[in-house]
């Protein structure tokens, strides 16, 4: 039994190392893709360029992403899983709108920690409109994932079109609005924390969008 | 004076006739564009085909639309103006969320009266993903118009990124969710009225998105 345990621990360490390595390679490819496209535009960059800059083969590239667009957009499938995990881990009995706030606040923290990277990403999106369909597909995936998590909390099927769809779509919209405000603030010292902007939006949602003058 | 009045009335009648004629031509072009693209796909239809089917010249087509995609998407710039007008006409003192409900309910009524036309439109959008950027641009225009109307009601500038952006984006999202539910209902007799689905969404918004079990 002791031997098995040691082997399992060693196996877990291997797995941890392999996962870390994968994570690093993925991050290096995303970084290289974003930097290159920010400099040369989407049309001026190939998968080979990105792979070379990240010091891996094109074959390795395709282990992580199916196209250069996906490498630039990067995180969203990860984001969908992170948000769903946060929502599943939220205390039972917490109102759905607060569960959504909690999960999206954690996501906002991830963006806040890499503000410059995200602002660069948004500039690249603006300048390369052909990324739009990919961006939308990812946004839709995040929204579906949130919708399924809401449905699970209220005891509906994952594709339920009533409350789960509305709550998920509205929460994702509030997140998008907070990000737009956050990106519009260009002052370095005075730039707001995305989590505060998200909280402000969720305060308004939870209160039923009261007129600002009546607050 | 009497003579001037008569001339003005005659002028108004002329104007009314011209406007009606314009409206009819526009509607005929939209109808032709949608029918042809539903049958042949976007790639299989030209501006000439659409103009011919609507019995006008291509030159006339371009008085109304800048490209075939615009003719298929049709109404949204009209929609943006209609919603803004409804919002401006809402009683002063009415809470913003109810102003939004009122304006979007009127829009929902317009969709409800032409349910089959809108369902065909949505099928054409799904089958021709290259329409997506045009559709998004129109959606963004509607949202900006709603945002400006909210800002005007709460005394903010038209591009205000706080409450006006959030309220406008959330209201448009609620509209979109109601439309998705409406389109998913295929039963002819039992299909819900879009205005009822929109009301349901706005009831939830105005109440702060309470959990359905706690209602």
C-alpha cells in the first residue's frame, strides 16, 4: 500500500509538471499571437510565425488551437469553465444574481490583474474585425455555460429558455458593460478596478435598475 | 390665406403619397431580398435579382440600401428611430425601466404582427453567417440609440457609460431573450405573444432578477 501511495504521489507530481508545462506553452502561444497581430495585423501573421515566436513547432500549435484566430482570442473556453466552476461552488441558498456576481467578480479579478494585456487584446479585436465571428462564438459559449449553471441551480434543464437564459444573458451583458467602462478609463493611476465597476452594475441589477436620481 | 392653406394641404397630400410610395418600394425590396436569399442563399442572389423581383432599377435599389445585406436585414435603423421616438414620448417621471418596457413592447408588437416574416428572417440569418457583422452593426446602432434616449431621460450625455449604457444593454438583451423564446415556439395555435414574453422578462428585471422559486 505504501509503495502504491508513493507511486501515486510521484504520478501526481508528474501530472502537475505536465499540466504546468502545457499551461506555459499555451500562454506563450497566446502571448506570441497577440504581440505579432498587434504589430502586423491578422493578415500579416501565420501560424508558423506564432509557433516560431513561441519556440514550438506548428504541430504543437495545433495541439492547443485550431487556427490563429483562436490563439488570439485565447481564454474564453477556459473562462466558460472557470465561471461554471465558481457557480457550482457557490453556497447553496445564495440568490442566483449573487451567485452570478460572485463568479463574474472572480473573472473580473483575473482581467484586472492583467489589465494591459486585456486592453491590448481589445485594441487588436477592434482593428481586426474578422476576429468578430470567433469572438462572438466564444461569447456565446460563455453565455451557454452560465445559462446551464443557472439552470442547474434553479432545477431547470440546461437549455431552459426562461429565467436561466435571461439571468445568464443579463449577467454577461453587465460584465461587458463594466469592461467597456474599464477600457475607456485611460488614466494609469486613476483607472478603476473592474471588480468595482462590476459590483456597481450588479447593485443596479439586483435593485431592478432604479433611476440613478432615485437611488 | 385660404388659397395658401389649400396649397399646403395639397402639398401635404403629395408628401404623404410620396412617403407612402417610398415605404412601399422599400418594403418590396426587403420582401424580394428575403425571399430570394431564403431560396438561393446570399451568394446566389445579386442586387440586380432583387431589383428585378421588386420591379425597380438597380439605381433605385441603391436609393434605399447600400448593399444586398442591408436589404435583408432591413428595418433596424428604422427600429432605432422608432424606439427612440417611443422613449421620448413616454410620460415624464415614469421610471426608466418602464420607459424601456413601453418602447420595446411597441417594437415587439410590430414583430408579433409579422411573426412568419421575422421567423423567415431569423432562419436566413442562421443560414448565412456572413450577415452576422451587418446584423451586429445594426444591433449596436439600436443599442446606442436606446442608450442616448436613456441618457437624455436621466440628464447624462448621450455616450454616458454608467447607468445609460447598462440599462440600454440590459433592455436590449431582455428583448433578444424574449425573441429567442418566441422563435423557439413552433406550435401555430399555442405560440406565445412576443409582448407577453417581453413583459415576463421585464417583470424579472424590474424585480432584480429574483430566483424563480422565490417568486
